[in-house]
């Protein structure tokens, strides 16, 4: 007779042990590039091509990336590149939220002929390869005089952030009971006030989650900044790669240090709104 398991206990079998081993192996394989990047960022220039774990750690690489020496090696001020990326991504997310939240509310509350086609068109902007639109955008940007400007980058990043925010928030508004707004309308609220006072506060976790995801997608974008910016408003994703060929030499240790510094802003944002992120990703996941 099989022994009954207590709460929290687990029955072990060869299959479950093998599955756990595969899971641990996959976890190690997934994290190994990140661990190797951290180790590489702590190596000196003479040790950067060594594959051994025995080396003398140093934090000089991080100071070099942010100093005038890093600017001399890459012709790009990395601190200014960080600030440029923050301005571009925050601006793109704010504009996307201002336009995307009402659009998502309308898409989730009203159905009309062709509404699904409109939503699919919005989503297609996210699926379309960036290389497909980069050439006409380059020509348009030069003609309008917004090449290598923050305004131009905020505009083009809407192709990345807007569809994501609209589609995520649309499901939240669809899952929210319409009776709540109808009750507010019966109490004398206008449609606009019912949206602002009733619907919007209820989907606040979803707004935080979608805004964070949009910020990360915009922050990690590489193709648009590479083609549509020059030396004045270089974002951090392009600035990191400059250490791979600065002065005709590849500085792998400086590149790793720059990549770790570039990963800090989205990480800090995610940690600061962690409680909203967890609620936002789970809210509306189960339809009633």
C-alpha cells in the first residue's frame, strides 16, 4: 500500500529526478552567458581573452566606461548615451500610454464592423521586421530634419511600444465587469469621468506591467537607433557595441562592463514596481 504524502512532501521517481536534472541543466545553461559577462567585466585588458576562471578581479573597467578614456576609445560619451536612452524610452512609453490607454479601452468595450481588423493592423506594426521599414524611415527622417534627434527616436519607438500597450491593456478592459461603469453612469458620471474614476484605477497594475514591458522593449531596441541616430544622440544599445572596435581593437572587458551598466536602468525600474508587475501579469489571466 502506498504511503500517503503529507502537505509539502513530494514523491520521487526516476522520471521526476531526470526532469529536475534537465531543468537544472537548462537553468545553468541559460545563466552561464550572464555569469561569463560578469566575470569578463572584472578582467583586466591583458586577461580579457583568457577563458580561465583564475584571474585578478578589478572594477576599473566600469570607471573606464564612464570616464573620458572610454569616450576617447569609442568617440561616444557613455553617460550621455545612458541619459539619451532614458529620455527616448520614457518619452516613448509616456506617449504610448496617453494614446494607447484610451485606444485599448475603446477596443475592449466597443465592437464594430472592422474592429478586429483595426486591432490586427496595430499588432502588425509589432510583428513587421524592423529592416523592412528602416530604409523609408531613414529617407523620411532626413527630409524632415529629425535624423539623430530625441524627437525622432521617440516617434519611431512608438512602433515598438504602442502595439504592446494596446494589446495588453485591451484584455484587462475586456475582463473588467462593464456593470461597474454602468453603475457610475447611473450615478450621474459622464463616460469620460467613469473611465477616469472607475475603469482606470482598476487596471493600474496592468498599466504598470505593460509600461515596464514597453520600456524594456524600447530600451533593448538596436536597429532603429543604429540607423536613425548619429554621433549626437547615440543611445546606450549602440554605444555598448562601440567598445568592440574602438581604436581598431576589441575591448571585450569594457564591452561587458558597459552592457552590465546598460542593464541597470530597466532592472531598477522592474524592482521598483515589482508588486504592481506581479499583479499586472496575473490580473485578467482567467476569464470569468
